[in-house]
C-alpha cells in the first residue's frame, strides 16, 4: 500500500496545492470580466498570468514527483511558483486598492 501511495497519490497531492491557488486566481479574474477600465484589464492580465504560472508549476511538480532525477522540472516548478506568487500578490494589492 505504501508503494501505491508513493507512486500514484503523492504526485497528485503535490500538484494539487499550486493548482488550487491557480483556480482561486482564475475565480478572481472572472469577477473583472465585464469591466472595461484600464485597471481592471491590468488586474485580469496579472491574475491570469499568475494563474497560468501556477498551473505550469503544478504540472512541473507533478512530473518531478514521478521523475525526481529531472532537475529541470524542479527548477521550472519552483521558478514558476515564485513568479506566480509575486504576480498574485501584486494583483491582490491592486485589487484591494481598487475596490477600497
């Protein structure tokens, strides 16, 4: 059972964390769809690109868990996660300032 869990469930569990954050980013992007102001377009782009980077990170983490000897997967996963986190934080700050 432990081998089954390590081989099949651990990659899904590891990849689900950044994928959840990506889904939250996309949920916020949906809130700004009907808005045509420049700030809302900037927010959609920031949060959309941040969500895409989190999705790329989730795929890289998933495959790195399966193939741990591939360093490029680890580098891609960590770099895209951090970049997505920065874009999400900037988008969140702009959202709070805009809606306040």
